[in-house]
C-alpha cells in the first residue's frame, strides 16, 4: 500500500507546470541573447573615435614658409655678323693708314732776302695704286712764329685747292712751296707785310695726318 505523502495531487501538478514554463522562457531568452551577441560583432571592443581637432588651433597655425626655388640662369649669346669690305682695286682712294706724309725745309737758315723753300712729300705703302688729294684744301702747309700764324699755302693757292694724284707703292709725290717772307690773311694781297727775322716753324694741317715740323731761321 502506497504511503500517503500528504500533498494534494492537483497542487503538485500545478507546480510542475510552472517549472516547465520557466525553463522554456529561460531558453527563449538565452537564444535571443546569443543572437544579439552575434549581430554585435562577436563582442569586440567598439571602434575608437578619432579626437576632434581644435578648429581654432588649426586656423591659427602658421604655414611653413615656402622654400625658394633657384631660377635657372639664361645666357644669351649675341652673334655679330660682319661683312668683309670689298677688295681694293687700282685707282680706288688710298687708305689713310697706308699714306706717309713728310714736310721738310731746304735750309735751316735763310740769308737776308732769301725765300724759304719747303717740300711736301706723300707716298703710299699700299699694295695697289691709289688716289689721294694732295691739294691745299686737304693738306694745308702753314708757317707760324710761336702761336702767331704768319702764312698759309691755302691763302695764296690760285687753284680750287684740290689735287687728286695717283700714288704708287713707294713712289713719293713731291710738291714744292715757296714762301715770300710776307704775312697772309684769308687772301693773298700784293701789299702784304714782310715778317721780321727770327725763328719759324712749318707744319701740315690735314685730317688724320701727323708729320715732323721743320724749324728754320730767317736772317
């Protein structure tokens, strides 16, 4: 004969029912929690947020100065093209550098009443015969006493003052001038004044020409 437990069979059945409901509810909650854990990335640490920079500090930051870039050096070379002059032909004008001019006096001392004689020689050293003006307009012979100019060949020249001569290498052209011991002005009048005895200097006045200056005395 079964022992009597003293409990009501209806109450015991009701306890069993609630126990089963609690276990079923726990299982559902565990499944939901597991699913939430899986969706959250496996429970790893949340991503770190980057720090927000201070906008005022960024705006006030001074930019670094730009490093100057060396500029390339440009060298300009100018080329000058020169055209060679055409070769000289016989009869062309003489080059001044090829002409040698000399002035001499026939004597160092002239007696009383004796007229001085001067010789003007022009010679070319160029390879070709050339022309040169030996007239008084291009080459004037003058006589002075100190700073006083007393005579000029151009004042008493009856010609136009131009005398174009053909000069050949090494062959001088010689012109002789005679001074009558009288002063000249711009013209060669007949009533010109005689000069006094003394020392005088002759010279050639010509562009680009330098010559010796002969000195002579008048008695």
